[in-house]
C-alpha cells in the first residue's frame, strides 16, 4: 500500500465523498441494486457512520469499507458482515482494498466478533480474489440469484474466522 494512505474511522463529514466514490465506482459487476441518486443519504440507522472505515490520501477519500452486525439477533452478535467496499479507480492495485478489508476485520475482532461474512456477485472475479487473499472462503452459492442486464448471476457467500487470526496479511 502507498505509504501516504491512512485507514481511519469515517466521520459524518465524509458522507459526501463516500457517496461520490460509491457512485463513481458503481457497476453491474459489483452491485445488484440500482445506482444511488446524487442526493441519497449514506449514513442511517442500518448504516451508521461507526460502521465505515475510509482510506484517505492527502485530504481526499480514495476508498471505503462498511461493515455491520450480520443480523439484529443477540445470538448472532459475534458475526460482522461487510456491506460495501470501493476503491477509487486510479488507486486500484495499490493494496488499499486489502488494507481496508484487514482493518475492518481487525475492528470487528476488537469489538468481540469471531467471524466476518460477505456476499459478492459470481461474475466479480477481482473482488473474490481480493477476499481470498484476505482469508475468506466460499461457504455457499445461490445460483442465478440476480437477473442483471439480461443475464443470471450467482450470489456468492464468503466467510472468514476472526478468532484465529493475528491481523497479519494473508497469502
């Protein structure tokens, strides 16, 4: 990762930059839902600012990751779920995505979580490779779960243990 990139907790003031980053990186390769309108709110009850980490370069946000409890159930409190990840196109390939995933896993572990889960579209090979490098494994596939631009796309579920990791990068 570039030495001048800092991973930090998001602040309410980052909302506009994170939304712009999300809109600029949105594609059917990574998103089954519609593109967010420019005036959409990002932080809300389901997506509190405390669940976001950002990668900052200089004075600008070049990446973000969002994670939250996997469900509202107390019996499931030990599991966190990655809700979104984006890196500015110009910053891709520099290790920022992996640093964000590892930072989210470390924050979840520090909060008492034992497992991190996520969902990724079956045709998003680059994201699946990133998650595998970070220690995630496929735990299930919902075949043809989404119809995107006339093609059926699998919903791939991935998971990683947090209880046996030391926070180091994974091969």
